[in-house]
C-alpha cells in the first residue's frame, strides 16, 4: 500500500507531533552528552575500585548506545526511552547493593553520601519513567523499584545504626514522595496528550472520506489550490465516475455499492504513482491529481488504470467500469475553470459510450 496522502489541517497537527518527537530526541541527546563527561570523571576518580570500573563503565556504554540510537530516526523513540530506564535502574540497584553489602564499600570516605546520591539517581529515573510511560504503568514501575530497594535492604536493617536507619527511611520517603508528586504531574501530561489526540481525530475526520479513507472534497480543493500557487505548476486534474453506479445500488443494494466504492478507491490509490493523489469528490465520483508530466503521459496513466478496473472482478462478481475526463493546468486557471474542463471531458466520455478516457 502507498502511504496515505497528508491532509491539510490534520497534517498540521501531525507536524506538531513530529516536531515534539524531534525536540525530545534533541533534548535526550543533549542530556546524554552532558552526562557522559560527569560519569567519565567519576569513573576515573574511582578507577582503582574494580566495581566502580565495571558499573560506571557499563553506565557510560549504555548511555553511549542510547545516544547513537537517538541519532537514528528509524529507531522508535519508545525503545530508546525504555532502554534508558533499564540502564539507569540497573546501575542504581547494582551500586546500592555494592554499597550496603560489600564490607570494603563501607570504608569509603563518603559512604552515606554515595547512598544518598544513589537514591537521587533512582528519583531522577522516576521522573523519566513518568515522561516515557503512561502514568499507570509508570506508577507500578516506580512502586516496584521502591519495594525492591526495601527488600534488598530488609536483611540489613537490624544491623543499621539508628542514624543510618533514620537516613534510609528518610530516603525511602523521598522516593515515595517523588513517585506520587510526579504521578500528579503525569496526569496533567496525559490529559494534554488526550486532548491533542482528540483534536487530531476531529480534524482528520473533517478531511477524510469515512467510507473510503481517501481525502474528501474539502481536502482535495485545498490541495489543488495549493498546487496552483507553486512556481511553474505542471499537473493534470482528472474527474472519474463509476459507470451505472445507480444500477448497482438498485440491483444489489447499498451495502454492495459501498463495497464497490471502497474497492475501487483502494484500486485507484494503489495504481497511481506515489507522488499522485486521489480523493473522493462525492457519491461515485473521484478526483485524481497527476503531478508533473504532459497530457500524453497523463492519458497513458489514466488509460492504464481504466484497463485495470475493467479487468477487475468486484464484490458479488460484479464488473465495474469508469469514465474519465481530464485536463492539464493552464496559466490563469482557477480551480473552477480547471475542474469545469475536466468535467466537460467526463461528459464527453459518457456521451461516447462510457468506459473511456477523454482529455481537454
């Protein structure tokens, strides 16, 4: 299937979403670039500690991979986001386990400060989780991490001093607070996204024919008028009409007629070049916009499509034919003038027996 042609207004919203996605990629990439030197410096400061070399080295590799992924527009952003969350928590959990379980880690000058830093890293991960996921899944991920940290610490709690015990529960409380405050902010974000999606749906419906999924008359008019304003426009306009469509409805019913409309719309769409456009003008009438080329090229294109339709067997073993009338854009044309010539050509095609192409 060829990609759906962009609709004038709905395309505007999609452009906004694409711009948002591009901005997010740039922001993430900037954050990765800023983080890597800091992590590398910390890695070098504690290079004599094997665990430090492995975990901070792994963190740098993970962030570097994320950065490369952000440069690849074909790699879905959600995959990169989930990878960042995984790298962040794997690093934080492994560092926390090392700090609380390995006796040599207790000899670090700033042992408690490192634990506090680890909790803040997890808290930052919570914020990212709410940015990357919907709030329901983000909440479960955050709660799961809080519970996992508590379970990891639980066997050690009886051996903690009162000062360390207070600090641990204070840090846990901070994590809970960050998780739920961010939940409230995430709800506002989700409400905004839902509003944007509804706006996109409404505008898409305004420019799409609901039966065939093709651009409707309103969309086609704007596209053709826009094409006319381009420098040195060269294009052809074709009006296509299903022959004896009323007889199909009367004999086989409107459901069959609708199926024929959908099938012919799909055939027209897939038979055109990618740069060309087809839409439903109304009823059994379609309009085709042929970009570039001359009258002979356009005639050959439409004749090929006419033959494809004639050879096709449609719903209920029906044979369907089309009449086509076309005209090339001429200097000084308005949409009304151009369409009028194509419509006159269509009238001639029908008066000469239908199932043919005429060009004015």
